[in-house]
């Protein structure tokens, strides 16, 4: 396996553990904002250390000025995404939240087709269709889950001495 594929495998593992650690933080009653600050602090510190170790300090003086704008916009989107992801984890299942957030790969795929005029192969078409199908299945699953919860709440109200709270 080449270095590129090894790096991608490490990225998949690292991103996969982010969801697990966010859910762990939620179970331990950590504040989402505090988790977010700590995640971005450590990510910035470790990335900066890596870049300086590979390129030296001159990397900061030799970058184009547009970098500040691009990185600022990327940081804003990353913060909104991670805070939204944390809310999804807090109020939903980790499996569903993780599937939905990983469906975000459709956005750059569709945009690259539109902006950069990339050719769309049969494989890409199939993947985009599967993404749409998975969104529909998640929506249907959510409907079934809501009906089940309402039925449990209704039956709990009809049983004497039962609480209306469903866990």
C-alpha cells in the first residue's frame, strides 16, 4: 500500500474516533463548546508542529495572503459543522449521526462536478443515487422511531402508576 493510501486509512480511523470521543464527552457531561475549543486547540497545535517540522518557520512567511481568508472560511465551516455534529450526537444515535455527517461527501462531489466540470462516471452516478437512497432510508427510520416512541408514551399513560417519561 502506498503512502497516500496509508495516510487515507489513518484519516478514516482518526475521523471515526472523533464521533466516539464526542459521544464519550457527552456521556461524561462535558460541555460541547469546551470540547470544541479543546479539539481545535489541539488540532491547531499538532498541525502547526507538524508543518514546522516538515517545512520550517519560513512556511508562514512564504504563504499567499489569500490563505488567511480561505483558512478563516474553512475554520468557520468546520466550527459550525462540529457544533452541529455534537448536537446530532447529543439528541440522536451515534450510528445515525455518523452516517448523516459522512453523507457530506456528496457536497464536494456535486460541487466539483458543477464548478470544475469533472466528468461523471457511471460509478459516481451510482454513488450519488445511493446517497439519496440512504437519506430516504434514514428519514423513514426516523419516522418509525417517532411512531414507536409515541406508542410507548401512549401506552404508559394508560397504565395506572406508570410515568409518562420514556427512556
